[in-house]
C-alpha cells in the first residue's frame, strides 16, 4: 500500500492530500524499519512545508520503491535512507560551545 500512496502524492503535487499523507505515514511507521521511519519523517516535513516538494517527492518515491522491493537488502535500504536523511533541514544556528571539549590541564608538551 506504500507505493500507491507515494505515487498518488507525486501525481497530485503540488496539492497534498492530508488523508493520503496520514495514511502513508501510518503505513511507514507500522513497517518500522529505519528506512520507512526516515521516509515518514520527511513526508511529514514536506506536508508542513519545511522541505521543498519538487526536490523531495521524486527521492521519496524512489526510496519507497526500494523499501517495497523484496530484492533489495540492507545495503540498498541504508543507501536510500542516507539519501532521504540528506533532505532533512539543517539547523538555523550552530550549537553554542559553553566549555572546551578538552580541558587545558589534560594537554601535555611533547
């Protein structure tokens, strides 16, 4: 059921049907594999407008195809998951360092 749902999203874009998104995310979370969970997270962010549809929907469709293809193994799933995870938005600000990672007292001269 995952492939028909993502296909419908791609075909109906830029209009995103909330019921299709909800059903797709439910199917993906029920699957529970890391690739499925990554896809679900990005689909939610696309629906929220945090990730561009034009860039993400083709990659999501390919990842769903990989997920549903019984010939694909763990290596293919991890490659697809990596691609999907690169779509996640970057933080707007860098983390603030409040203390050094290595205390000065632990450094020694050679």
